[in-house]
C-alpha cells in the first residue's frame, strides 16, 4: 500500500505539541522550586551526604532511559508504593497519566537543573552574602536580591536545559506514559508513531519543528549568555 | 564602651582575646598577617561565631554563648568595609548605596544620602554601573554604602590594602573627613604603622591571636616592650596647633604645649587649626644642654622615663614632654657617654616633623 505524504498536521499532532509544551513548562517550574534549595544546600554543605546526593542526582545522566523508565513504571503503577499511595489519595493511577509523566520528567531532568545552579552558587562564594548581611538583608532577602541576579546565567542555563531536555525525552515517556493521544503522547513519540505508520510527511513536519525550536532556544541562550558575560 | 571576649580555633590558628575599650573616634587594630585581626573583626560582625564568645556594644548584647545567644549579622547595627570593595555587580552605584539604606527604618537614618555622597565625593558616579570604576572609587562607594546603614560601629578591614599607592593617597583624606565629621566609632584593621599614625586615636595590638596591648595611641606607640616599637618606623604622634607660615625660610610652625616646632612649609594648613604631626624615634637626638649652635631648630625638654638597649648597639629612650611620651633612638655609646638615667632631664632635638 502506498501512503500519499500529507504535509499538514492532524488534531492529535497539535495535541502532542500542546502537551509537550505543558509538560516541559510544568516540569521546569517544579524542578526549579525543588532544585534551588537542593543546589544551595549542595553548594554550602560540608556534610558527608553531599557526595552521595551528588552521585544520586547525576544518575539520570548516565542511566539508559529504559532503565529509569522501568523502575519508574514499577514505582508509579497502582501496585508500586507511590502509585498505590496516589491511588488511595486521589483515586487515579499515576502510570499512563500526565501527572506520572511530570514526575518521570522531573527525575529525568533533575541533573540539568541542579548542576548549573550548584556551580553558579559555588562560584558566587560567600562574600556577596556577607556584604548583604552587613547591609541588613535577611538571608531570604539576600537570596532574591543578590544571589539570583548574580547567578542569572546559571539560572538561565538551568531553565533552558530542563525545558529542552524534557521536550526531547523519549524513552522514559514511552515506558511510563505509553502513547495515549491527547493524554500522554508528546511530540517525540508522535514522530515515532508517524514513522511506524509510514506517515513521513507529518514526521518531517514535526521533526523540522523540533529541530528549529531546539536550535532557536540554544542560540538565544548563547547570545544572552554572551551579553551577560560582558557585564558580569 | 565595647566589651567582649572570643575563643576561636580554626586549624592551627587560635584566637583568644579579651578586651574592653572605650570606642570613640578611630581604633586601629594593628598586627602582622595571621595575627587574628580579621578573625576578631568578623567575630564582632557576627560573620564568624566563636564557640566561646561574649560581646556587648554600649550595653547591648550581641553574643553571649553562656546562654547560647547570638545576634545574626543582619540584625547588628554595623557597617562593614571589606578589603575588596565587593560592590554588587548587577546594581548601579546609586543602587549599591541605597541597598543598605532601604533596609533600615526611616527613623534610624542618621546619615543622609546626600551627605554620604558629598563626604566621599561620589556625585559624579551615581548613575554609573559598578563595573566601570577605579579601585579607589569602588572602595569609596563601599564605604559610603556601609555608612548609609547609619551604623553604631563601622568595621573596616584593611580598606586600603588592595589599592595601589595612588588610590591610597586619594582615599586617605576621605577617611580623615569621616573621622572628623561623623560621630561613628570606627574599628580599623591595618598592618601599616603609617596608617595608624595618620588615622587612629586608640590602638589594639594583636599577635598570634592574642591581645598584646590596647590604649590611647600615644601610650601604645611608646610601649617599649612591643615588637614594632623597636622597629625603624617607631615614633609618636603629637597633636599641635598651626601658628605661622614663614615663606622666607619655607617653614610652617606648629605649637606643641607652647614649644615651636618647624617643618616644611604647608600653606594649605590654616593658622589655628589642629594637626597631627609625626615624630619618628630615629629623627630624635638627645642633648644635656640646650645649645643653640646647632642646625636643628626643634627642641623639646623632657624627663627620661625608660631606657632600653637592644643587641645592635642602639638605645631607645622614652621621655615625657608635658605628659606626652616621645621616643628617641640613639646609639648605646651616646647613652653611656651622656650618662643617661631614668629621671634625667634632657633636650630632645627633633630633626623631622611631618604632618600625617
């Protein structure tokens, strides 16, 4: 059977694009909220646990996504401890749900948020904090008015890397989210789906979209970083 | 009144210090590097927490480990000037200056923004980014920024040490103005005796984490058992009044308890103003009679209170001139030939008098 290539996106493709953006934004936002205190702690602690936690956080960088996805599937399934707890609390399952995807993406992208932030916090050193304290700034005040503005490059890197990495993930999502159109189907999986069905036209369109998007994001980050480098 | 004691161990270094000083004007904390000056200042600021520590300023307790009380830095009414200016790079000069000021209640504003800007000569810099300043400018901004929190105590950790000589001479007059025009007591760390002589009223001497001496500048500078008093830089600071400019001989005269002292013409000093003049021990010689056939014009009459011979053939003589101690460094041989004794009345002939 010959499939005539169509070069227009279907409703499910738009669903996938929307879902991908939603997933990446939510993951990035939640990871920043959780990752900042962790990175701060790692940058300042002398605890023995530091090395241990650092190794844990870096694991998603080296593990095959299938391994990560497999363990997540076990944990998130209604029989797993987290999935079971979630079902008891909310009545829904975690595996094959959007919430499950968010949890999986967060774990998958955690090193991309924590490492740039930790590096930025470490490079900042103690002096600006001491100056701020001598100028009556409480630690929280100092964090928002001195630390974050001075670490904006690290912050930008963390945000972009987390967003782009989530947009580009495939293996983990496939393992724990399956391929439910409109619910858990993200762009990367939609492309895979189109190729499987020999719908090369749509696969082309979506792939080009990803390529252009990723390049544009990286280019703007590098440009902004270059500008900030001159000032800082 | 500033009172405290700190026991602090950091690796091989031990700070163990107990002090009670009347803070008015500038108190210099003097010592070599590694003597614990910075650690002491950081303990006072609350940037370090000495496991055994106690500190009060004018009766207000900031730390008392006997009841585990420790006031964090941001709650202490201090200003701190670090060795490097440490301006916030993401803020303009004006925003840097306002950073601390905005964080204290209006009712506690004692130093007005315009006054601080004027005092440190920053008017032309306000709109600039804090990146494009010279070393001296940066440090002046840092000092004004600390002042604008209207501190009860200003702590300065070698604010000149990171600057080149040019910036140093640029900034010293501002520090003197600070001293003269503001009632904020200053603790000033330095390892430079000439900065001490120029700025300080009181002095603490530290060595190996211990307090060697503390007191009024003239007392500490002439305490013969202190190591730096044996050095070439040893000397005293006299407070004198400018009486006359003599343009014919290119001399300016100052009066010290009625004794005229001549020095190089300094026409910028106004008649009647009070100046600090430095008299180095090595520039003072001693005679038993006041002979007028000498090239040295400046003569002070005083009574010897101490004589110390070192092992290089030199004798340090301490004498009292109208209750003010003055040092003379002469050869041991001279002291023997003149038969100098504690209690002898002598004439100190002063070769060099310099305004500091």
